[in-house]
């Protein structure tokens, strides 16, 4: 899809974790846009050398950052994005909006971006029905793959018990507003369905508020939001919007409906089987537990990681070496491997890791956040050592923070969508000059994404 009316870069999105980044990339690719995902903002020269793009993404890890860490990392990224002069900038968050005042604060990001992009009334697009996410009168609801029921987000069986950012408030205007003392207005379902000129309403309301939250429970609601974003993006400054991949769904749906784009066949291939798969899971969700158990029941070999031992200087090197050696031995024998640091929210390794971090001087909240981040970083070393020793074709990483840290450690030049695997969690192709990354496919999956057979499907294909 190439937007006819404007030859400039239509969109740049920044994903606050790597799983969410591939989710947004998948939507744009499926709509026929030429796009790629980078780990750092590319220069305009690099974009031109690669043949130009309709949209690009930048995969980040701000979902796991403190406000101080955001202050150190995000302004430079946002300024680099601004210098590319896109029509629209999307800060891509998880569709469950899990965040807190001190970790992954969406409110803090809005405050930062409002100054850098010189904007007010930042649109927040909350609904994403294709992923089972619905926003009604400001309250977020989400489908759970564990019981196949839709729950208000503060009663969701996974998100209310998230180990780092549990959701305790369903009204997103309250949840985000409290993170940075923001005034957030709402455009509700009745207004979306009854009012023709929503862009004028958004401009008027936005001039008086820091952000404007849009409801959405249907594809039509997303298309209406996409129209608002498209109409707002005609000014001199790029529109800065916060939301899930519902932003990409809404925009591309509106572009097609309005005849603003030429549709081209998405450059993806059918999901093919491979000889073996390496799964690395750092997610503690109950759905990830079910996915691990399903894989084990279908012939995968289990490697349970001693998380605490990886935090101890004297044992770290031996644990890293032994994990890589065991995984390579199984892969060479033709077996698929699932390596995990937790199997469900009740896994005793979670508390053991927290206790180990507390012993290093962290309080318990810091221990949860820093322990998970450090553990994921160490697992990145394991994956690199495995790839250097064995010509793996397909890698699957489960867990948002785990995916971010491992992909940063791999450091490919770019990712593009290869095949559809599950909505919001596609299979990607890594592009890199590193010999051990050439030809390697990678799927990045959040803890609440995919069906029970996700890992099995990653092995066997369609």
C-alpha cells in the first residue's frame, strides 16, 4: 500500500517492547505497506539506500524503564524520529496498557513527547477488537486466552496479576492520568457513532487537555479513529499518538475505505515447518505455562533455568555454558527445546529471584523489575552462544521484557515480517551481516498472546 497524496514517510512507530513492535509491523505489512523494523532510528540516507519505506518501526524497551531511564533514552530517539519528518508518530504500547507510575509510565512518555513534538491533546487509541481488546466509556476490557472470556482489565486473570505492572484501574484516563498528573478527556462510543466531524471535536477538546482517550469496540470505531488521525496529520507538526496496534488497524482501514492508498499483496509466505525450534520463555503468565506444557506434551525437551544461579557471580558463567551446551546437544539430535525461567505465576523461582535481588540491596518492587530485566539479559548471552554453535532456523521468544533484551543482545540490522503465526505475534526474518544470524527466523510473543498450541505451530507450520 502506498499512500497516493503524500510521498513522505507516512508513519514512524516506536514500540515500547519488541513483541509489540512486531505486532504493529505485522498490521502494516498485511495492509501492503513497505516497512521494516529497526533497533535504532535509521538515518534518512539509510532509508533511501534501502529503497524507501511507507512506514518504519523502531523497537524499544521503554515498557521496562523507570522515568529516569526514559529521560535518558527517549528524548534522543524522539528527536531522531522528528527529524525524519513523518506525518504521524505512534508510541506503540501493549494492548493491555499495563504500566505504572515508575515502570513503563505511559503518562511520563506523553509529557516528554508533548514537549519534543510541540503537541497538546495527544490522542490515545485504546480499542483493538482484532486482539480482543475493547474500550467503552474509558474502561478497558480484554479477552483472556486462558478461559476465553472478556474481562475488565483490572479483573483480567493475567493482567491483574502481572508480576511487575499489575493493572488495578480499568479507566485508562485515570490510570494514565495519575502517572504524570495529566488531564485526559474522553471521546466515547456515543460521540464516535453520532458525530460526523470527530477531528474538529478532537482539536477542540485537545486544546484544553493533555491527551484525549478514544473509545473503541468495533472495526468501525477504529476506522473512525484512523480518519481522525489522518485528518489531524495535515498540519506542520507530526501527530503524536499513543495506543496499541489498533492505531495501525484504524489508519490502514481508513486509507482503504477513503481510497487514499493502492493496495499491494503483502510480502509474506505461508508458515512452513522446520526441523526443530528453540523456544526461550521468560513469561510467568498462566497462558505461557499452558503453551509450555502443550509443547512438552508434543515432544519438546524441557530446560528449566535456575534463575537465581544466574544472578550469582560465582556461578553465572557455568550456568550460561551448561544451558547452551545442553540446548545444542538436543538441537543436534533433532529435538525442539523449550527453555524457561518460570512456568506460571506460582513458580517458586520467581520468589527465589526476588529474594536474591533483595539480598543485593534492592527493595521488593525494584527486585521484581531489575531481576527480570537482568535475567532476560543473561538469557540473551545463552541464545547467542547457541546460535554460534548450531545453525538454528527458527527461534521463538516468549515474554515482553525477555523478547526485548534477547533481541537487543542479538542486535540484527532490521526485522521484516516473514509469515503469519498468530495475530500480534508473527514470524519475522532477521537481516544481519553476522554469520550466526543469517537466515534465522524469530517470533516474539507477549505472555498473553497466542493460542495454547503457539509453540507447536511454530515448529509444524500451518
